[in-house]
C-alpha cells in the first residue's frame, strides 16, 4: 500500500492553487514580460510532451498507468522517456509548477515546486519503488541503478 495521502496530480493542483493564493495575498501579478511568458509556455509544452511520452510507453506494453497500485503493473517499462527518468509523469507535473513559479514575481512561490518534490518523493515515489522492487526484483534494481529518479 502506498504511503501517499493525496495523488500527485491533485497535490500539484493544490500547490499551484496555494502559489496563486500567496501571489494574490501579496499583490503579486504574473509578470507579463515576453521572456517569462515564453519560458513558461515552453516548459508547459515540454511538460505535456513528457507526460504523453510516458503514457504512450505504458500504453504500448498494455500495463497500468494508475500509480495508486503499482503492484498491478504487468511489466517494467524502461524504454522511451523512461530511459531518462524513472518518473516522467511526476517530472511533467513539476515542470508545470516551475513554469508557474517563473511567471510569478516572488521568491516565496518557489517553495511550491520544492514542496511538491519532497511530498511526491516521500509519499508516492518511495512506496512505488519498494513495490516495483518486490514485483520485478533484480530487473528493477538494475533499472533504478542506471536511471535517475527525476532527471
């Protein structure tokens, strides 16, 4: 059973909302500068591409994409985007929060992406890693050794 309390996509939405709430309370407006806008849009697009590539890898081998029960995985996916990151879909959520933080003109909002990384690592990734190691044994441990958790 996973230790998570809130699924990663929901936690990313909550953290994004808290970033917006803080910015509103602090009278911080999104920086309309062209460079911040372009960086934010570019990171958001990269986020979408990474998420879609991860989902496509799972779809190709017909294994579950649901992170709530990693024990239901029918095979270990190590190809495609999973060669660069063991957690591309969590990485895509992090990139969205980073894109949003770039658009806000406040150092404090950068706590959002940091909190997301800490929360997801502790309550989602570590339990998933344990479940996958139990299910796939040495194959998962080899993959874990050669592929970084985030990037």
